[in-house]
């Protein structure tokens, strides 16, 4: 399936920073029940490759599972071997993007400027993570959107809540990455599920 296929189901990426392997599957199930189709485990979480492996084993190709905070080409291979199929980055290092694409993974690098964004697309990025969204406000996204190719996908990440998605969406966001407003370490699966439903409902209400 294409990256757009998963975005079409629900263009919200669940970022499970700090999740442990023992709790990741129930949390993943709560997210999927709420409609989520993309889940990332940042590599600065406890035993992240194990968590990715467990999620990939549980959901197969029905859900796009992968890693966030990927900063080096060598990490791409670890993600792929665990069954991950998407790499999300905090930066726009072309060597990491090319490593992901050569390995057959989707890649969403972090960008903060038009220069970074165009370079990331040239390296093969599937979407652009607008990061940090607390700094890169809807007017900034609107300005970028006016000069990028129509098919370029921008996914703001950082401080996103159900209440502030509307401004970014009106400015041209194709979806969002969701961090601490969705999941914080120690949260029970039921609470994550409630947060996930609130985000999904907010997205659909603004459509």
C-alpha cells in the first residue's frame, strides 16, 4: 500500500515516545480501535526496536508501524529488520532519507525551512514533518504551501492538540504527528484510546 493509503484512513501519526515493549501492544490496539493507521515508536524510548517488532507482529501491514527520532543511516536497517516500514526524523539529513528509501521504507524528515523541505523532497521524502510546530505557525505553513509542489504533504508536529489543528489544516496541513497530548509515558491504554478518539473526531469535524 502507498503512504497516501494510510493517510486517507486517518492522517494522524501516533508518537509513542517513552512507551515500553510490555505495554505497547494494548496501546496500539486502543489507537487502531480509534481509527489510527500510523504508529511510530521514537528510538529514544526504552527498547524501541522490540516495541516496533511487537507492533509489526500484531498488526502486520494493516497498520503502518515504524520509528521516530531516526538520526543515522544505520538505524534504518534496525527498523526494517524489526518489521518497521516508516522512518520519521527530527531533521532532514539526505543520507538518512536515501537510506530509508533504498531499504524500501517510507520516510518523513523534519524540516523548518523551504531549503530543507525542497532538499528533502529531492532526496525522496514521502512527506515533510513541519517541526517544531510551536515555532512554525499556520501562517508559516501557508507561506511554504504557496511555493511547494501541490503534491507535497506537510505534517505539523509539536504541541498539536485537537483544539489547534484547525488553523494548520486551513493553512494546508495534510495531517499531523501527535505527541504528548495523545500519549505520555505511564498512560493506560484506555486513556490513550480516549485521547485518540478526541483527535480523530476533531479531524473529521474539520473536514
